C-alpha cells in the first residue's frame, strides 16, 4: 500500500474569527503598570525629583573616570560597545543591575557621582 500525502482542506466554517483574539491591555497608558496616578506620584516622589539629563551626564563622567575608554567600559560592565558609547555620550543611562555593580565595585566614586546629581 502506498501512503498519500495529507491534504489540507480549507473551510470557511473552520476559519478563525476576525475580531480581537488577545486580551485587551489593562495597563493605563500613563499610569505605570495599571496603578492609579496617586500611586505613581508616591513612587516617583520617594527618592525626590531627579533631573534625567543630569543623571546621564553624571553617569557619563563616572564611567569615563572608572573605565577610561569605551572598549574598557563595555568589557567591565558586560555590555555592547554601542551601549558603552551611548553612556559615554550621555545618550542613555544603565539598567539597575549595572548601577548596583558600580555601587558595589566603586563605592566612593559612586557616592561622588550621586552628589553630582542631587
């Protein structure tokens, strides 16, 4: 006996419905993961206001003092060269794990950097 290849039969009755298939987004667009606006303000105010551009510049100076070069920064923090370039150019700031690494490995320099931002 010879086996025949399976045949796919398309039928309109078996087609997927064309409407919304996934769950709606329950997060508030500007509220922070579904919390109310009062909760967002509480979280943001816990550490006091921080100037984001000043934080970027402070981090840029910090990594320049610690690492010296973009290549060394990428190796020390385990990030891509592009990320190190973004830090050096004060285009972006690191994620929390990199900040904690810096605070652990260079506590005095890290405290001085925080003094620049505050």
